[in-house]
C-alpha cells in the first residue's frame, strides 16, 4: 500500500499540475492501533505553480479523493485522501491549528519533499497555543462523548474518538507542548494503573482485534472518568491566556521561498 500511495501522489501532481510537499497517515494507523480493515486516511500538503496564485479570484484550496475529486488511475477502496494547498496550511499554522500539527507529527509519512515541511515544523513550536489546543480537543471529546451517552452504546470506535482527544488535551495541560499522535504514548504517560487504565486496555485490544462492540466494558468507570476530565479541562481552557505570536512575515517568506525551490 505504501508504494501505491506514493504512486497516487505522483499522479495527483500530473493531473492537477501541483507538487506534493508532504503526505502522511492521519487515522487509526497513525494512532497506533489499526485493525485489518482500517482505512488509509492520507493527508497531504501541496503547492501550485506561481501563475495559479496570480488570479483576481480565490480558487479552491483543497483536494479530496474520492469524495469530491478524481485522479486518473484506479485507487484502492481503502484509500481516503484529503489535501490542503500550501497557503491554506500556512494560514492554519498561524492560527495554531491542532489538526495541522497532527499531520506534521504523524508517525507514518508517505512522502516529504523539499525543505518546507521541516521549516513549518520548527515554526509550529513557536506558534503553538496551549489554550487553543486544549479547547479544540475538549470540544471534540465532549461532542463525541455526547454521542456515546445518547446512543447508550458500547461501540469501540466511539470511545476511541472520545479518549484520544481527551488525552491530547491532558498532555497539553501537563507538558504545554504539541501532543503525540500515537495513542499508546498518550495513554501510557497520562493514565495511572487502576480501573480506568484496565478499561482503556480493553478498548485498545478490541480495536486491534477488529471488534466493533465492547460488551465487557465497565461504562460506569469510563463515563465517570471522561465527564470529570472534560469538566476539569474546560476550566483549564478558560483560565489560560491565549497569546500567539504573529508569524505572517515569516510565513509569507516561506511561501515565496517554496515557490522558488519547487518550480525554479
């Protein structure tokens, strides 16, 4: 699959007259517990030729395959690809966007060309905002947890979609740094030995075994832990000062330098 994904990247470059700067995994495979039928959630950053940017009309800054766009070769049914044009990615970097940070620090990289991405990683450390990160992940965990409660279900994927952002928020609270993408690192670092850890171990095992339901889960223990952490982290997000430096000049220069490096 790795070679197939790289082949798709090269064909995208031909079909859309772009250069792919970076491509990574952003789903459960990057989190560290794929099942045998897990999709490949490929995310990428690309740049157009200079003339594309010299237009009075704002043009579309994403590519989504197979949802909205096509590529002229057959792709595996498990592939889901979504890409951001470079200036979109840089604007999101300026906003300390957690999703972009996850892409940049993915544990599975399919393609990384030119010097741009490493420079973006370095800049990400300077523009990272703990309060933006915590609030982003808490909102995500809270919304997903609401689905768990309303459905009164023990669906493994739903609990993972609550626990992963919750642990990312806890990491930011504790270390004031961009959280790891890998769930196991978050889990082993942040959850002490006890009932909660035992229940999360069950969830991980069910996910890796490809099981959809966790009939043996103690949802009382899980729900109590999740609710208390959401409430506590919401208060943390309210107390913290949200100050992010404005790197616009540096980002503009990086964009110009990338155009020269890639196309000249």
